[in-house]
C-alpha cells in the first residue's frame, strides 16, 4: 500500500541506494558465519583502559565544558594536536586549516554538498571507495573512472579525464579501500603536477596511512602539493583537501574525523556543518584528545600494526595454499583489505551465494566500480578476524572458489 510520502521524496533520492556492504553485514551477523565483508577494525586493539581513564579525567576536570555546546570547527586542543602530527610529515598547517567532522562519511557528504552540482564530473579510481560514491550520488555526480593497478591510479590515463573539466579528483593513495593498493611516489608526483596544470583540485582520503606494515612511508598528496608549490609555512593554501580519521587509530564508535583544507574552504565547510549538526560531539572530542595526547597514539599504532600484519600474513599464506591458481589477488603493504580477481565471466555475487552456504562472506567488487564492471572481483577484509578464523574462513572460501570455477569451466581439471 502506498502512502502519501511516496510522492514527496526529493528528486535526489532517486540516485540513492542502500549500502551493499551494510546490507551484507546484516546477513553475516549470524554467529556461525566467518565474515571478511565488513571494513571493521579489530575490537581487541581498542584502548579500553585508556578510554575509561580519559572519560573519568574529562568528567572530573572539564565535565561542564565537555557536556556543553561547542564551536563548529572542533575542540581547539584536538585540532592543535592534529596539526602537530601533520607537521611531522612535512605539512605545515594550523588549527584554522582543520575542521572536526562526525566521521569521514560526514566529511565526504559535506564536500559533495559544498562542491557538486547535478551533472558535475568527479575523477575517481576504479575501483574506488563505495562510501564516497554513496555520498556524492545524492548530489547528482557523474564519474570519470581512471583504471588502477597494484600501484594505484594509472596516472598516465588521467590527462584525458582532466580535459573534460571535472570538479575535482578523488584519490585514496594509501592501502586503498577496496583494493589495498598504494599509489607509487612517481605517480603521486605526476598526479599533483597534472592537477595543477589543469587547475583541478584533489580530495585526498587517507584513513589508513598510518597502518603500514612494510616498506617506507610515502609523502601524502597534500605534502607533495605543498612541496610543488614551494609553500613555506603559515596557513595551508594549496590544491588538496585532505581527510583522515580516528576510526582506524582509536575506535570507529567515536565518529571522529577531520578535514584539512585552505582556510577559505574550511570557512565554507563550517557553514555547511552548522546547518547539519552544529558541531561534532564535544565529549567525544575531549576524550579523544585526552587519550591521544602525550604520545599514546604513536605507541598504540604500533600495537595495531603488529596485530593487522599478523592477520594479513596469515590470510596471504592461506590464500596461496587454498585458492585456485586461476585467481589473482593484491598483496597490500598495509591497511585492512585485499582484492581478489577471478577469471572473466565469473560473477562474485553468485560465488557469494555459495560461500554463504559454507558460512563465509566477502564483498562482491562490482559496487566499487562507479561506471559498471568488476563483476569478477571481491574485497576481502583481514583486520577483523582472529588468525584461527582467517585460516578456517579462507579454507572454506578456497573450496567454494574451486567448486564454482570448475563448474564454470574455468578451473584446472
């Protein structure tokens, strides 16, 4: 039965759909399913003791302020801490370059609200982060997809896309979600140069940058942009909007992230946020600052790296042993995901149906391709499950893949 509301939804709702991953997570909440589907941090690494102590300190010493309305920009000591941290990576910014948001997803939505008119083109990698597509579909974005490989966006194919006059380039240079790939230093430099040449800004999404398990740290796009422009301190005023989050460093339930941008952009984003929720939860910001100050974050990230590296290594070892030889997959140097590629003609959504029967789950990769394709790909998360569950889950998935490939005539006889 239709209700009067059916005729009153805004036109933008026509391009909005439910998250494939969120719907899949409902299915995999059954306790007997081993799920590699969600992009979930390991709860074992949440600093519960430090949070409990921080909550007590904040309530005892600053309770009235922490439970009160606050400034839209965010708790200044927290922004100062973020600015100091960024300065270690050759990006000189001030708190006035920073806006605290209620999670990275809110930041993506605000960027869409601020910049995207219906029909605007956005350059993205293919595959790219599904949450960004969801946020910007509501504003009528169209996507110019640039292919990617194990070294990230193939920047040699970017120039043609830039000639179409896109509003901005969206990039996840470190351990990309979903593929786990990392944009090489050579490609980073060329991306910054091409963006400057064509006058197209970059939105750099970097939730996983500190989760590196091997290899050398690579400079962020915002750092390279500063270097390219000869920026020498003061308020950052370059061509990159940078985003990151505490979800992967402390806990996702805090819903705390931040945007770094030129001061003029921050002022517009502040107006956008005032219309949305006034400010991010004050108490959460006070607690995050209390937990993070004094060098704890540096110590804690080493615990996270060690935990996730072990799980990544176990997963790769089991895939080498159990997956059919027709499969290919990435070997990420960090982050939380790897990317599986099946032979052409095999549909990951059909594989998932069989996998669910064997009580194991992953995310089919088609949803991460903004303009279609990728039906033979899958995203697999390694950060959430303990090593023993990874061994069992990859064994089940390997059996499933061999069965499906053999049935389709792709497998080795």
